C-alpha cells in the first residue's frame, strides 16, 4: 500500500498527530528505526512488535513539536502487561521514524 502524501502543517494538534501516527503504524512498512533506536531497544529489551503496538494503541504524552529536520516529534506512551513503554517518534511525511524507546 503506497503511503499518501500528508503535508506538514505549520501547527499540528495532538489529535491530528495521533491520527496520523495510527494511520501510518497501521502499515508497518511505514515505520522505520532511526540511527539510535536499535541500540536503545537492545539495551532496554524492547521488541519491534512492542514498538508497533505502542504506536497503534498508545497516547501522545509529549508534543507534537517540530524538530530541526522539519518533522513532527512526539512521545507516545502505552501501559500494557504491567509495563509503561514510551516511544519517541518523528512524523516525516509518509514515514514514522522511531527515535528511541524506553
């Protein structure tokens, strides 16, 4: 499924960002790890499946805020199975870049 072009707005609301994150995370091909994410995931014993679940079902607890690259960065959090997991993600047009997880 090809990702539709989603223009980056000068202001993005939390509900709009959450909607976009869930849309993109619905197709896992739209979710890619950033340079630091695999290292942090390994250190913290977080799986890619857990990351995807957070993005599909979590709530934004910080952001959205525009980063220096012009992407919208948010922290998405989900409490499941007795654990609180947070994923920092950048919404870059039709892609979600996982910055880190903790």
